[in-house]
């Protein structure tokens, strides 16, 4: 069983930055694809960024050039650096660990972008 614990959310002004962290328990982190999703009120959960075990990354068009996903396998931790934040980025952000046969979710962390 894997547990994912997110941190780093909060209130930030438009144009500001935040860095989210997600720490994973267990021993499958290094072979897993790590994803960040977000869900805004009244909207479906959407995939924001992905980092494969190889280190390859992908981003939603809405965050390209502003968000950076990274991972530290020694710390079993994935990060999401969010810059130039907009009000549209306001959402609960969820960490996800995925393998071919398993899928785990964190509890979510709130990000609010507001003046």
C-alpha cells in the first residue's frame, strides 16, 4: 500500500508562485509515473502535469511554460513548481502515483489565487 501526502498549498496573489510537494511511502516510487491533477469547484478533475520514471514530462496546455514538475527518487517526492499563477489555477491539487497495475491518490491540497 502506498500513501501520498501533499503539502505546499495556500493563498497567493495573481502572478505569484507556489511549490507543491508530494511524499510517497513504500518502495515503488522510482518505477512509477507521478501525476498532478487539479479540480476546481464545479469542474471535472483534470491532469496538470506528468513525470515518468524516466524523467520525461508532459503538461496541460493551460500550464505550459508556467508549471514545472520534478521528482527526487531518493526522497520519494514529486514537486510541482507553479509560477505566474492566475485565478484560473485555483483548485484542489491532487498527487497521483500510477503503475501498470496500481493507482494511488493523495488527499489534495488547496491552492487559491486571489488578490
